[in-house]
C-alpha cells in the first residue's frame, strides 16, 4: 500500500514538470504503520538434502534409530559459510563427491556446527 | 579453513562402517513419486513395471508440438540405492534422431551428470520431478546443442533444419509409433 502512494506522488511530480502547473495530489498520506519482522539468520530450516527439519534427526538417522549397534553420534546441524544449513550426516555424504553447497553451489566450508 | 571433506577423510580412517542407503532412497521415493505424478507435464506419463518398486519406472513422452511431434518416446529410469546423492540412471529405449540423445539411448542432460564442474550437474536438492521436466524439455524448448551426444544430428540441425526435420520424422515413423 505504501508503494502505491509513493508511485502516485512520482507521477504527479512528472506531470507538474511537464505542464508547469500545480495539480492536486491524487493521494495524500494520512496514516502509516511501520511493520517489522524477524527471522533466524539461516536461509532454511529444512535440510534440502533429506527434506527433514534440520532440528530433527535426518532421514538416515531416523531410519537407523532401531538398529543402533555402533556408537552413533547425535544428528547435528552444520552451517556453511554461505549460511545454508543441513544435517551434518547428509552433508558429509554429499561433500564426498562435490565440495559445494547444494543450494548455492559455493565452495563448501563449515561456519559452525551444533543444534 | 576447516572443510568437511578434510574432516571426513580423518573420520573415515577410523570409521569404515558401511551404511545402507536403500532405506533413505525408498523414503525419499515415497514423497517424490507422488509429487512427480501430480506435477507431470501433460504430454508425459509414468509406468511402473512393478507397483511395489518405486525405483524403476518408464517415462513416456508424447510431444504434441515440435520436431518430435507424434512420436512416443520411452525412458527407462532407474533410481539407484545411492539416491539422492547420485542422479537416477536414464536410458532412452526408443530409437530417435536427437542431438542430445544417442541412437543407443544415452541421454545428455546436465541435470543427470553425476560429476560436474559447473553448477548444472546433479545436486541432492533435485527431485524426480526435475528429472521428468528436464527430459520433457528435450522435446520442447530451444535446445543447447553445443555439446551433443549425436554429433551428426547436431551438425545437421545447425546446417539444415529441413533435412533435420525429415530425418527426425523418418525415425519417428520407423521407431516411435505406438
């Protein structure tokens, strides 16, 4: 809505320049509300590789949960320098063949790991 | 800089436990197969030889416009156990005259390239739906024949669209009629 008002103003100015006469503004701004939003500074909360929320265990760990015979670490989240996040398990498999972020194709390097 | 591959190298030295991939593939396939069938292009259909195995299916493309119009082209798609770390294996089982598909059925589609230096190759964020639309696009869009599989067909396409069109139709009539 705010944009609309701004555009009308611009058009009015143009017309004024061209015709050299004052026209009444089509819109006048009487009231406006500022709206703010926030989000975590990661671009996604679903692991794009296994399509499970990064905060949950990855598809792989979920599948293996029953036969936990070898000492398996917790399924952690890994953030790249590009700010994309994935399950560590999922990303480990992928970087074996291509050391790039699957989402933005940048060279993959770890920014941080954790939950 | 710590890279994941370095860490992995170190980790793999102590840990060589083979990890089964098939359950992951099968879980992914349940969702992806459904998504694929819902978003299928109008000229395409999918057939499963074995209803209980979502990893092997045939995609049938019947172009309604363009050079290959009127043909029925079958692609055998095999989603291997390593999916979605590797792309599905796609083979065209209908003989056709196409710069990006060899006469023996190999398909040249950047999406299906397992190892690629550019950003066009396979990535685990891709889905079956992308593969289907990629194959479908081989018959519709203006194609890039810069790096063709069938060099002869690509040259012909470049030099004489008319001759190319005739040859395509000849192949369609001989091999791609239902």
